[in-house]
C-alpha cells in the first residue's frame, strides 16, 4: 500500500479514536458511582481488558517474546500513561483533564528534539511557548500559582508527559503488531493501577459495590471496547505517524469530551481556563503547520 494512503488511514483511525475516547469518562465515573472509587474502577477496566486480550497474547506470544525491550517498555509506559489519565477523571473536571492531556505535542516535540535529536522546525518552538502559556492560564485561573490544583490535574499532567515518552519510544523501536501491542499496553496500565489503587482509596468491600453483575459487565464492555479494540487500532496507527501528529489528531477528544461533560455533568470552564485551553489547542495546530509547509516546499 502506498505510504500516503497508509498515513491517511492511520490519521483517520486516530481521529475517530479521539472522538471515542472523548466519552470514556462516562464509564469511569459510572464505576466510581457504583462503588469502585479512585483507581479501583480503572483497575477493573484494565483487568477485563487483559482477560479479553489474553487469547491474542497467547497466540502471539512468540511475537511479544521477540519484541525489543525498549519497544515493550515504551508500550507498557503508554498504558501506564492512559491509566493515570483514566484515574484523573475521578478526581478532576473532564474538560480540564482532557485539555491538560493535549499538551502532549509540546512534550513530544521537546523529547524528539533534545532526546532523540530529531530535526525541529522553528515554528514548533513557538508552539511550545503557546502551549505552556495556555497551561499557565488554565492552572492560574483560580488566582493562585499556575500549578495543578487537585489530584486529577497532577495525574493528567504526569500521564501526558509519560505518554509523550512512550509514543517516542514506540515510533523509534516498535515493530509489534497492533493486537500484541494492545495486550502489553493493558498490562502496563494494570500494573501501575494496581500499585496506585491502595494509596488513593481503601479497597472497597464487596457489599459496597452496587449491582455487582452490572458493574462487572460495565467494566468488561469498557475494557473490551476502549482498552481492547480502540487501543489496538490506535497502536497500529501510532507507529505510522509522528508523535506530534498523533497528539493533534486525538484533539477530537477535546470537543467530544468538553461538550458531553457540559451537557451531561454540568461542567464548564471559566473564561481564563477556556482561553488557556484554546492556547493549548492552538499549540497543537502550530505543531502540524511546519509539516504541511515542508511538504509544500519539498
């Protein structure tokens, strides 16, 4: 298949998966309301995802065994990053959590330039300043220091940086197929969530979980659809696109997440938070602009 067509398909998949993940906060908060607080809901989701993906991992165990250690660690780190993002929805506001996540193009550019030595168009340095300025506005909206104000914001900020590291490693070293990558991804998320869960909230008692059968079913469906099918598609696309482009195309998640949170949870942003969010999105657009410019002049 021609490279341009592959890039187009990978871009379309990433765009669609961004919109799909814009609704991910709904099952996460539903599990929290059903008696799985903090990271326990995310742990249930990722455990179910592992169960769904286990037959795939068994069938592809040799492929996973032959995978480069850096690639396997990078994919697992990506899972850990998404786990932090997932937990962030329990402790933070949906729109702000998603917007902070979308600083990943800034972190990806910095890592690509100063760690990997990849060439960086000058306009991307402007994108970095715009993105960091937007972050400062969002975090300083409460007339305090521009620092994360709750656990959800801290976890999302850490997860975004970790995701940028992961996608850089995946791009540089991974030759693992999408189904195998999805299993390693879910495994990394499960391990990190298992470590964090007891420190965030006490282990819920069995009788504290409302309607156990429906709760398990919700976790299973969420794990299969979001952490299984959609992440397998995203892993296939990620290795075929630049990390900054991945971050940009996933911005459909911002629109879907912000609108759904406003209509379904009554969560809105203050004018300063909205201005900061627009700057973060603007930074993502600046990330893509040099690529178009290079193609036009090359």
